[in-house]
C-alpha cells in the first residue's frame, strides 16, 4: 500500500466526486477501490461533514480525518479544495470536468444548478460527461426540495412502519447505520458505470437521478404488493412474520443471544428435540405456526432455561446440525474474529495519517482473476492533492499561487490532531 495507483479494472476512468456522507462517498469509494481516479472536491472552508461525524465518533473538531467512517469512504481518493461559490472556482471545476468521465453528487436538489453546475452546463463543457445525482426525494414532485437523512428516508419510504416491536414502537437504524445510504451506495456504482458505457457508445453522457426514498420503497416491494392486494397495511411485529416463527433466545453470559427462524414443522420438532423438550410439540399453544406466533413470549420462556446453559456459538452449531436455521448475534469485533477464523477476512489493515494502522471493511464478494479491488491509499486531508491535481491539468504555478493567495483553492488544512484514544 504505497500510494501508487494500481492497474485495476477501472483504470482510466476519471470521477469528479462531489459526494458527501455515505451515499455519495461510498459510491465513489467503490469506483476508487477498483482503480478509478476519483478526485474529491470540497470547499476549503466547508468540507465534507462526514469528516466530523460526531454522531458516530462521539467527538467533533478533532481534525479532518477524525471520523472513522470518513476514513473508509475517503480512501483511494485525491482531495482538491475549491471554492465553488466563486467564478474562479467554477473555472477550475470546469478544467476537472473537461478531463473526466463522470460527476457524482448528492446535494439537495437545486444546489448544482445554483452553483452553475447543472447537467446542461457540464455537458456544454464536456459532451461525454455523465452525472450521477443521488437525491433524497427525486428530481421532481412536490417533495423534491426536502432535506432528508437516513432516518427521515426510512420513515418516508415505509421502512419504519415495519421495523420495531409493535405498531407503537417504530425503530430506525440511526446515523450509526443509515440504511438508505448504505443501500443506495451499493446500487449507485453499477448505474454510474452503465452511464459511462452509454456515453462512450454514443458520445454523449447521461444524467441519472437516483432517489433514496424510492430505493427504500423498492426494497419493501413484497410488502407494498401485499398491501395493494389485501388492503391490509403491514405493521411492525418484531421477530414475528406470517408463515414463520422467529425467536431470539438468550445464551450463556450477559446480553448474549441466538436468533432462530422456523419456517417448517420439521424445524420446530428439531428445535424442541435439541432443547430436550419434545413434549412442547404436543402443547396446543405451540401446535401450529399461528399458535406459536400467538404464544410467542410463552414459547421463548419455555426454551430460555435450556438456551441459557450454552455458549451462543455452540448453541448455533448445535441447532444448525439439527437442521434449525439459527445464528449467533455477533458484535462488530466478533464478526471480524469469525471472518478471520474462516480464512475469509472481511476487514483489511489500512494506514492512517498518523502512521498507525486501523482495520477497515473490505468488500462483500470475491472475484476470480486479476480484476481485484485494492486499497492503496489512506483518505486524504482537505485539499491534500489540490496543487498536484491542478498541475496535472496544466495550471501554471503562477496561477496556482494566485488562486491559493485569494482562497479560491486550498492546499491542506493544519496538521490533523491525534485521536483522543491515543
């Protein structure tokens, strides 16, 4: 990991990244991991707020690389700091767009046009440029200008209506997960590459608007269909679902659990036998899936005395061998440990600005052959690559010095502070 760009499968693809937080940041991170040149553009005085994401880090103002999630989505990128609210800054932005294949942004609707960076303008600078806009509510409709985050999108997209432990207890994934952002950032890279392929084939780029709210709705498709066919709206029901019995059984230790999902009668009989309670299958309270759902709490209590005697990993393996779908509820560090024990690491070491390595998530897939993603560079500080990138585009040093002097561009912020844990 020496900072040299590998010859990945996307080598030669240039992306101007105006994305922020997870939705835009992780989208372009995937492209960068596969070898694309991703130039992250931030304001010298208004950088990506993900750099100071105190909702996750618990602190703010501890340096522009203080946020662990930003260090993930910012890896493999170059950072150029430009004030896009100045004509000179827009002229610099034009130089970037003229040499790029794709622009990624997830501003509130109308911001790009207000900055003078609407798709028509970008196309006039570079006809083959594509623009991927990741919006909250879409490009049209009465709510297109709404400001949204993951939690509000989970509510508006219908997700919170079915997540929780009862109709009066809707739950959301909070800023620690931001489910809509995570979902859209797995879909968006494919759309981005499709747009580039179209542009190369016909010589003219395309504008894609990917609405996060509609993405959430699409992932609830079967529930929407059920409501339309039956007129019955789905409700939050915790581990309960039609046709199955879901249980979360306590294991040995404090706050240790095993999740069980029963979809067949044979699985229910196997669970009762494994628990040494075969008589439960003859109990009328648990005789059918509907009965087991109706007496869910009683069933969990009947099994808890047995399950608490076992380590959660041993309990999971015992039930799996008996043909019962079961999974230990793992914490983040346990997930990493399990992956490593199987020789299938989901996490990789990445250097940080202060030289200390940290563990970051890699990729949820494997690829045969040499078309592998790679991490070759840590996340950059704000403006760390401004001069290098603009020199590469042909700006003379005198012009760079002038733009630096008046604050149109910036070349790095003050040195990052040590993390509080060190």
